[in-house]
C-alpha cells in the first residue's frame, strides 16, 4: 500500500508543527511582546499606574473612615490588577490578530503553546511589577492595616493579575475589534465583581447567586485577601484559595491556546 498518497508537491509542504513548548521560542516570543510594549508608553502607564491611582483615590474617599479602607482595600488590591491586565492583554492580543502578526507567526514552526506561554510570560513580568507597586503603595504609604504578611498580599495580587492576563488572552479570540474586546468586560468581569463578596458576604446572597459565586475565580481571590487581612499566619484556606486562582489561570491559558488558529487556509 502506498504511503505517499497525501504527499504535497515540492515547495508546498508544510513543516511539522512543534507540539512541546520550547523554552527558547517562548522566551523569544515574550521578548518580542515586551519590545513592542516598550514603544507604547500609554499602555505601560495604564498597566503600572492605574491600580496605584485607584488605590490612592479609594484611600482618600474613605479618609474619615480608615477602617473601611482596611476592610475593602485588600480585596481591591487584587481586583484592580485583574481588571487592568484583562483590558490591556485582550486589546494588545487582538491587535496582533487583526494586524496579521499572529497569522504570520502561526505559519512558522512555532507551537501554539509557545505563543501563549510567551504572551503569558511577557504580561506576567509586567504583572509582577504592577502588583509590587500596588502592594507597596497600599501597605507602606497608604497605611493598609493587614494582620498577615504583605508578601501574601503580593502573592494573591500577582495571581489575580495573571488570571486577568489569561482571561484577556482567551476573550481576544472572540472579538473582531478593540471595541468588542472592551465589551467583553461587562460579561466577564462585572458579574464576578458583584458576586465575589466585596459588597456583601457571599453567604448572605440568594442561594442561587451564592452557588454561582462558588465557581467564579474572583471569589477566591477576595477570600484569599481576607485571609491575609484577618490571620497572622498562612492558613489552609488561604492556600486553597491561592491554588484555585492559579489553577483557573492555567485552565484559561490552556483554553486560550485552543483558540489560536489560522484565519485563512
């Protein structure tokens, strides 16, 4: 039996797609993304400064009630980075799709995992800086009073930022324009914001809403921040919440890799 029935003509064969994530290709992709962002100071400012400005504004909104800032500031320390990373990542990735950059990259011997991991690594590096700035500002300059270690706050803020990055990469596949990417925010972020326990304990919600909140990652981000707010040591509940947020980010990144495909034949 012939084994060449599906062979392509000379010059038209497609190289085999790499299946395993390659570290050098991933780092090269991340370096390219960071290089592009370096020439976009407005995006850098949005990523690094907006969460800090929001925390600063929040502190002085509750200037007459510092305890209120202490009770919700830790939660918002995780929510603000998630929102900004979601916005910037979804728009930046969509820009790559619509400009044809992803199309050209997918035509190269570059795996989908390399692309997603490279984008995640690049935005993850920015997330580290963003989370460190916001946490340092809240704890050491705005006087956020937490019982636990500020390093645990930083950990949850970083995981939230990475979750926002993963969600942004994922939803960019379903938008045809930057305006549509922004429109996903009410669908993806706002329900989580309302149900995460920021405004009222989740146990006080309608049972149906409480059940829905139990499967939303932002709920565990807020719970993790509250654990640091109330306990001096790392608790089992904190570890569970942090692992759930990290697992959700990894799951969404995997789904994001599945959405990467060429738009043309």
